[in-house]
C-alpha cells in the first residue's frame, strides 16, 4: 500500500469514527496531494508525498511558533495536534549522531577541508537524508564540521 493510499484509508476511518480534527487535517493533506499530482501531471510516488508532508510539518511548526509568540495558544495547540497527525506518515527521523556520520563520510569522499567546500558537502548530504532530517540542523552540523 502506498503512502497516498494509506492516507486515503485513514481519512475514511476518521470519517467513520467522526474524528473532526483528524478529518480536517487529512482532507487538507489530500487536497495538497491532489494539487501536487496536477502540477506534476503524473501520479505521486512515496518520496513526493513525504516531501509534501515534511513541508507541511515545517510550515505548521513555524506557524505554531508565531502563534505562541503572539499569545494565541489555542491556534498553536491546533497546529501541534495537526503536526502529530502528519508526523505519523513520515519516516523515522535521523538522530544528530547519524547525521554527523553521514556528513563525515561525505567530507571524506569529496576531500572537503574548510567552509569553502560547504556546497560540495551540503547538497549530497541533503540528498541522502531527504525528509528524515531538518535542513537547518544539517546546515548547522556541516558548518560546525567544516569550521577550522
């Protein structure tokens, strides 16, 4: 079963179980998937769905921080609940140690010696980690490893 099929099945289950918040999140997700499918003009593979999920989680996380800063904890809590629902569909994230290992391997592979080699390391590392790690965290770790 593909990830998109699993989302459809979970939406039906949520509809039958009358889980209003879960239905709202999954309907929005299904709409986003349909828009992406139309833009791509082809069926989405699991990697495409994961990218869309990761971007939605990132967007909601940033919105949640803004809501908390603005004193709107009700909206922040709603976004936190939506993030929990969406993260159930994402693959297990990588730990900082695992990311550091991948970066170290890439540094050795390209012979990076300093901050000027940042691009040679960052691109391939992000290709390897995909949606399993936050880009800002990867960027910070690469800078830390490449700094003199």
